[in-house]
C-alpha cells in the first residue's frame, strides 16, 4: 500500500524520504529498517503517516520511524517527531490515546529451575490478584481528589500507600512523575473513566509476563542492571487506561476545532495540533502529564500486586523474592528535552509514539546508578518468542533524538489473526512450548498470537546495528497474563 | 439488515456505517460501536437517557457523539442497546439512549477511543456513509 513512496538508502538500515515527495513536508522523513522489515512496513499506510507528520509546524531535524513501525493514528506507531519548544506545535496524535503506555521490568532472586514446576501456580495467582481484561476494575475505591493526587505524584502516590519503595522511584523515567502535570485540566469525563481503573492491566496488547534471562549479549551492562543468565524477571506493559484515552479524545476534539485559529493545516485530521505556547497547547501538556503520572502510579500498583502474587504462590518473603525494579519507561509521551539541532542546543518537544527514550551513558536525565551503562530500555516482543533489554548509546542522540524501538509491532490485523487461528488452540500450542497463558478471553489470545507480530529479534537487530541502542539481554516467556 | 459492517486495520478495528438519513447514520454508527464492544444481556433492565452533543462540523459531531457514548459506558457503566428519536439540526444531535447496566454485557473488545482517521461522511443517492476506526 506504500509501494509508491520513494526510499533513498542512506546506510545499511537507514532510509530517507526526501521532503520534495509531498509539498506539505517541511523536513525529510527517515526510516530505520532492514529489507525484510521494509517489505512488511510497505503493506500498510505507515510510511505515508510518517511523511504526513513531517508537515507539523516547527518540526526540527526530520520525522523518524523506528523498525517496528506500523499503522497508527496521526503519527504511525514507532514514530518520533521533535518540534521547537518556542515556535513549534504539540499534537495529541503524536502521543497516542494511551498516554504513557509503557513498560516496567523487575529482577528477582529466583532462578528458572526453581519455578519451572510452579509456573502454573504463579500464573494462576497473578491472574487472580492482578485485575486484567476487558472491563476490569481496580481494587481500591478512589475519590476525585485521590485521583488528582495520583495525577500529580505519579509513582510516589502508590509508594506513599505502601505499594513500593523509594528506590522504585529512582529507577523510573522522570522519577515517575512529570512535574508540569496539572490535575485541574483533565475533564470530569476523564476522572469518571479513570476512577475504577487505577491498578488494572487493561486489555488488548497489555500484559504481565514472567520471563527468564535466556541470553546475555553484554555481560558488564547486564550485571549493572542486576541481570544474569536463567534469572527470573517480571515485565509489565500497561498505560493510563480510560483516563489517558479520554484526555487524548478531549484534546483531539478541541485542537481539531482550534487549528484554523492558528492558521494550521495538516494532511491528516488525526494530526490536529496547536502551538505549544498557545492556551490549548499548554493545557494539553498539563493534562497529558497528569495522565502520564496516572500511568506511572498504575504500573507501580501493578508491580506491587505482582510481588504479592509471587510471595503467595511461592510462600516466600520479600527479601527471598528480591523483586526489585530495574527500570520503567514510557513509549507514548511528549517530553521537553534539549538536543543539538544544526549544531545548536535547542529545547524541543519530542513526541514519541510507540518509541522509547534511550539516553546514553552520562546523560543527566537517567538515574545515577545507570550513568555508566546508559538507560535500560525494555522491548517487549510477542508472547511466544522473546523480549529484550537494551541500553542507550551516544549515537542515538544524533540519529533519533535519543530514541529506539518499543516492541515488535503488529503485522496482522486482529480479525486476520483470529482467522489464522481457526482450528488451532494457541494457548495449548504455547503450553507445549512451556509458556503458560492466562486470559479472561480466548479471543484476546488469538488476536495476540505470536505470528500477529513482527519478529522482535529483527527489530532489535536493526536498532543495535543502526546505533539507536545496544543489545544487552534476551528474555523468554514462561507465564503470561494477557489483558 | 444491519446498518454497519466490521473491518480490521493492522492493530485495530472499524465499522462502515450507513443510513438513509444523517440521523440513521449516527444511530447505526453507535450500534456498530456497541456491537464491537459486546453483547447485551436481553434480560437486563432497560432505562433511557436523553443526550445532546454539538460540534462545529458533521464529522466532528460524529466523533464527539461516539466518544460521548463510549464515555457513558467506560465512565458511567451505561451500555447502549438502542437509540430513539434521534434528530440532527445545525450540527447538534439529540437522542434518547436506551441502556442497560455495564455489568450485564458480555464484553468483546475494550475500545480505548474513537479515532478521526479518515473520518468523513459521504453522501450518496441512497443516503449517508462513514467509516470509523476505533483504537483497541
């Protein structure tokens, strides 16, 4: 569907679409991919979407797409766009509906051999204790003022209530709280949707996975992250639930109506945007940050529930379990950052949608404990193959505003996946491979079948080879709770 | 015959809705969205709620209308199973939503949001058509 789009090969894994391709493009677009991935990328409209995003007023550098890119709304999933903080725009479509959808990875003291016979028990306990699936509700009833506190404090909201430790906050992006959040801005609709969903995994591609470290690529960095071969890890993928979805919906409508006031025209209505410094722009950033903080509180609570589930399933205490957070980061967010643009330090709004910040060693925005290794970057794959731990490297700052991929990226629609599963029992196939899956809905398991995704190993190989991040370790699934 | 048809995108799902009038189109788009979300328990008690939504254009009105119905389910546990007396005048829709409690629905998909991707209302000799994609 994107066969007509010209791609100039710049290096082995880097392609450029010149700004002359469409009159509305203010800058070129750059796509990181291998020939195998490009073939799949060309099957949907995502290349056109990255070209569309090059039209955003105030865009700097180029519009960028990661190797896991696929069709999204406005910006494709896997898209990265930076706009000048003083003269550029902010676009909710550059962040996505699930604001601060992100990933958290915990280490444990457990080894694969210790839990292999008990993984059914662990999966059952996780499924029982962590609310998941369509329509799931959290275990804590919260007032609007409680929720506003969560939106201001992020992870600290949960830690303050005994659901985690101070050290968790130290290894969460932005300390688990964007400081410019304004909880007064999100609508009552957002609070109504968010009040029963804090501490829930959600549905679709969200999951909680018990994994083991299958391979180490960089011993030194892996050791600094606290990882070693055959160790058990726990990965959580979730976001800001209905709260964030409503914030995006509200501002998409508002910006779509307000754009003409600022003389802005974009080729795709889903890229609706306004100047960052306009009243609508400032309000979106305040509301988006509130939703981002909600998501960090959510993942902090989910980690606490997972820790309790492990302790109950294995009858062990917290010290023996040793479930400590390695890192937590967003992959749907806009951040105020400084980057070198045309040789000049410039403050920009980096929109990452299905793309992960991956800052290098020594960067001031990463936790001191990772200052020599680079930021841990967590890349979930599908539930049948593997996930990766990467580390930020210096070259990504000039290549991609310090950004790498976010996952495998879908290649098959949900209905195509269900069709492809006809006559197959995916959960049994996975169990035969030693992977226990628990989900309220068999259709979700079919929709999320491994073949519905690109091969995450190929995506990660491209990021490693293209200098977007460094490969550190590979994790393989043992038990999965699907949302 | 239903006034909508389901289709898939790479990651999400959508509906093609149609209607002899603009109001029919909006009703069918809503029923299509509820179809994606789940199946109501036929024995559940039904209640009615009057709704009114405004916007600056027909397309934006469709986006806001469906977003409001999605909110009523996700935020107020009101799952629609019918609409009555829908009228649209000057980009303002009024309608009566027939709803059942959200816990009396066999859920299928959790829709995050209505998208504006290629959202356009097309007129044809037999009425109105629109394609709406939902983020799942």
